[in-house]
C-alpha cells in the first residue's frame, strides 16, 4: 500500500499509524484505504495527541500530516480554540505545543540554544 506522505508510513518522524488509528475506515483494498474525516472534537483530540507525542509543530507541519483529512483553516480554528481554552501554547516562531508540560514526555527547551544572559547586562 502506498502512503500519501511520500515515504512509506512516516512524515517527519510521525508514524502514519498515529493518525490512522484514531480514524474510522470506510473502505480498504490492496491499493487504497479510505478514512472518514474527523469532526471538530476528534480533530482537537488528534491535534493534542500529535503535539503531546511529537512536541511543538507548526500549522504547516500539522496540515501536511492531516492532508486530505482537514484543511489548514480547520486546523487553525481547532488550534485557536485549544489556545483560548489554555490547552495549547503558541511559541513566537508559530509552533504550537501542549500548554501543560507535565502532559508530555518531550523537552521543549532542547530545541533552543542556551544563551549567555550576562552579555545583555554589560554596560
């Protein structure tokens, strides 16, 4: 079976099974598998699951993963709703992350360089 992501079964380290296991199959044969698109609540849970398991992601990354299942606008609406309800946090660079760090096993700060704050205090 051919993956819609180009590489069989993975996109940027996210397994296709992370998404497909959450959706209902309506048709399957040797060449194709057809899933139902998630409703608004299912989409929010799916987004939270992806962010919880794989760390901060941009809307573009999430849309690439959910291509054919949810439009970029639907993903943005769901993320904005989650942000308003303090479920996700938006970094300055546009990445979304789970708001409660205790909910994840990912080190958000590993992506950032350590800074020498003393250089900013010099006169």
